[in-house]
């Protein structure tokens, strides 16, 4: 029996299997709006058998986008544009999810295939904001504006409003992005947070604003539906954010009512050197699951069906999140089922939770 293809129940939501499509920036939005391209991209992964299909990092404000071509949900128009996509994903028996994000000091950059460098107002860019005026790159030092206390209140409201619009758009899972060196991770890490007020310095202070965001989203999200948080479990740098601090954060997130921790790593500084390889981040999901007692998702170079099965079957994590593997093969779950000897119903429809 394959555990990978057994349902995962979080609150009242039943996800048909443990294979999740990880958020992936696609650089194909127009003013933050999803297009037919996104319908095909996300819809094909739902047709391909994934249990949950997560939209890319979706900005809660225009200034929160990584690039000018990233998706957003800062208006009712954006919510309406996502509605047909969430409806189609559900029709395939999958769960639509959205990652709510703000890129902080790593915002306002060019497309990756154009170098991914910072862009200014003459190149569709904008002034970035961060906990402290510390640039991401030493080679191209763009100084972000330090967020004021009023900015923090505004940002909190923007995350809450984005969560409300996401519900209206038909999403059933919200994931809060606290990883990869973006705004909320910037508050957590001492490498980027040099504030001397209640939002900087001690671990408790550095966690304060991200936890406020998590609580605001959880309070708005329907009680019967789950909220995830993606974390970078370590910065892979001395003096930075690490697993011990992540465990502290995870305990607090569990108390707020967060339902699953999506365990990634890195992204805080360009000079970090992660030990990249198959399953290199899975141990973080295992540590958080066992130490905190909260469901976790494993992510990072998970490409083989037997590898994915081993992760969930042995309790290392409750689900796997695939990105590049799903880009290469939208039907990875169907091919995995065949490789693992799992008979799936045809047509590929599952009864949704009532």
C-alpha cells in the first residue's frame, strides 16, 4: 500500500494524496493578474493528479512582487481573475492553494533570463522596503527603505485583505511566505534585521511581526480550512537564522493555529552555500514534525516516486512539495502511481470533502 496516495486531512479539508505542487514563479502575469497561461499551467498539474496545486508567490501589494511580471492579489479584479482557475482545479479533484507573499528587499528585480538584477523606476521597478536598510547583494547594493511602524500596520492590513480576497477567489489553502529571504524572513533573520525597536534584536522581537501576519491571516481564513507557512529552516550562514530558531517559531505558529509548516531553506544572502542534493532539506521537516508536533511538508530535489514514498511512509514528513519535477512532467503523480503499483480510478476524479 502506498502512503503517498492516501488522503491527508487538515481541519475539514481532505486532500486526496500527499503530492503538492510547490509555488513557482512563472513571470507571466500582467499587472499581477493571472491569464490563460496560468489556467493551462496550474490546471494541467491538477489534471496530472496532484493533491494540491499552489499558485506562485502572490504579492499582497504591487511593491511586494519579486519582478514586475509576478502575480498579485491586491484588488478585487485579481480575485475575480483567479476564480475560474480555482474552479477548474477543484473540478479535477485537486485543492487550489495560494502563497501570500511580499518580497521585501528582494523585490523589484528583472526577469531571471535577463539576469535578475534590480530594476529602477525607469525599468518598471520601484523603491523596496525591508526591516532595515541593508541591501541583499554587496555587488549591486540597492538600499531598501526601513519600514516604519505605520508601514508595518499597512503591511499587516495588506496581508489580511489579500487573505480575504483569496477566500473570495475560491482558494482552500493559504500559505504565508516566510522563507527565501523575502520580507517576513527578513524580519526573522539577524542577518537582515538590525532594528532596535520591538521588532528587532531578540528572537522574540524578530518573530513578532511575522507572527502578527500569521495570526491576521488565520483569523480571516475560514475555520474549517487550513493555513500553511513556508519557512527557511536555516540561512546556511553563521550568525543567521537556524533550525533552533525555526523550532521556536514553529511552536508559536502552532499556537496561532497554523496547520502545516512547509520546510525549505536559504535565500537570505547570495553567498550562502547549501549542501544541494536529493532530499537535502527533508531533515528540517522531520525535526519540526517531531519536536513541535505539527504536520510538515518536505521540499527540495524530490524527484523519484520511491523517494517521495519513503519520505511520507516513514513519517519524515506528511507531504512532499514538488517544483521542478512538476515543471518537467505535469503528470508526475500519475506516473508515480504507476511506478508504485497504485491503481487510480479513471477518469481521475475523487469525491471532494463535504
